[in-house]
């Protein structure tokens, strides 16, 4: 098979019609109001609250600042138990709040934090749990809540991959104390850069609102050591238009995911990571796992082979956060503590997924993968 003529990347952002965006920009120019809770911001906030089916929501300039604000909001200190199988932002917001991340192994099926292992890791210093709904697969929210209640811990969820995910029809942002959504350009719904927190308690929304605006209460009172985390009007305008495009994007991604599922079936050593049937898929990623012994090729070999055909998959998440230079000395980073996470990190590969990806291209990508294990490249250096 010939390589693709144009490179195929793991994702492409949804982009609105420029004329439609121009209409919104004219509104902003007319108002001469560019940030600090303007009209576009307020409208997006209201719409997202309804869309995500959550009681309280606050918009941020990006997901990482939102997550750091959530940690501050709940006044977490000491140790927080989290997953090593995630994006760097997850443990890093703990460091930025002087909290020590404690890495807990993940569940082989959901790839989220293993609730049983987690309970063993609680110490008198533990103040919270930071779970990650990886690829939109929810954490074991009920079990984690039980553990949190029993030990007096707070729960934050990194729901960056889980926009639109629901468990039995309940919006994913309703679990735990605070959830974070990322609206980065690589996410299924985006505002170029952006993010949100959702809250169970209205009091936390009030605190987060202060914290994301320097702690300014009014012209003469600054009551908290806040930061600048506000979403501006241009981000919000982009979000308002993108929100009208999301259902169509999901429909296309659903078809693409189904095509992957159909075409990958029967390739020994390749399996799809899918959410359980009671979960609404966010279609953020199509992740596969590669069993080296069954496929006769490692994940890294598959990744390199795809590159030769102009297909750029991503190893989300390799390396594990626990292997970063500033994390590997933590006791919980010991490889013996994280056997499943280590195995999974060596097996996963995220395949190209975006609405404009043609189904024919998906079929060809799967056909390529099927062919890799048959003919080993003569020039192979692996
Ligand atoms: C994208 C992402 C973030 C960071 O969000 P930003 O909006 O880019 O700051 C955090 N956690 C996970 C799991 C992510 O995928």
C-alpha cells in the first residue's frame, strides 16, 4: 500500500465558518468589552451548564489553571492520590499547590484509578483524590465517593477527555466535589484554549470565581491569593459557535469509531478501549491496545510503521507521569507499585479521530495495521 499523500494526524479541531465568527467578533468590537465576564462569556457559561447537565460551572482560560484552582478551592494539602496514566497537567497542578502527588495503579479495564488499590494508599496526610476519566471512561465514581466519605477526603475529577460523557444519563461533571473540563484545540469541544470547572456546592463556585480573578471581591477588597484564570470574550465566542457544531462532530466521530471497530475486529493482538454500555462516549479518542506477543509487533513498532505511511498516531499516555524526572523519586513512583499502569502505557496507541477523517482512510489505516504483522520491513531497525 502507498503512504497517504497528506499527513493524517491524531486530531483536527472543529472550525466554524469564518463569516459566522466575524458576526460574533463584530458584537464584541461593538461592546468594546474583551474579557472579565462579558456577554459572550456569560452566554457560554449558561449554555454549557445546561449542556453538561450540571448545577454550577465556571469558565477558565485553560483547563490546567482551572484544575490548579480546583485544588486551591478545596484547600488540599499534604498528599493527594492520583493516577500516573494521564497528561502532565494532572500531577503538576498538585506541585503548584505544594501538594505531593501519590501515584496509585490503574484498573486494567477502565484504565482509571483503581479504587481498591487507592484505599490502601491513604495515610494521615491524604486530603484528596484526583481521578482522571481517561479517554472519557469514567472512574469508579461510586466506590471512590464511598472511600472519600469514609476517610473525609475531597474528590476532584480531571474530565478533560470527558466532555459530554454521561453515566446512566447523569452528566459526568456531577460526580465528586469539582470536575475540570478542557477546551483546548485538541479536545472534541474547544475554545482554542479554555476550560471549565463544575461544582456540586455553590460555595465552591463562589470561591473559584474569586480565585480566577486575583481574589478581587470588589474595588477595595482583595480577599484571597488568586490568580488570573478568566476566559476572554473571543474564546467564549468561538465556544458558542463550536457548541452548535458539536452534535454533528459527534455523529461523524461515532461513525468513524464504528468503522475502526469493524475493521480492527479479528486482528489478533489489537483491541479497542471502549467505555461500558451505560456510559455515553465523549468520542475524544479511539485508543487501542497492542499485545506484542500476539501481534508480533510492539506498540512502538506499530507507531513507527504508521509514520512511514504518513499516519501520526499518539502514545497517550506514555511515559507515565511517575517516570518524569521530577516525579520518579517519589516512593509511590516505584515500578512495583504501578504494574498495570506500566503495562498499559507500553501498549496503548491513540488512532486518528476527527469528524473530517474519511471512512475510506480509516479502512486503509486498519488495513495497514493488519498488514504490518505479516511482512516485516526488510529495513526494519527495531
Ligand atoms: C488536555 C488535558 C489537560 C490540560 O488541559 P489544558 O486546557 O490544555 O490546560 C489536563 N488533563 C488531561 C487529561 C488533558 O488531556
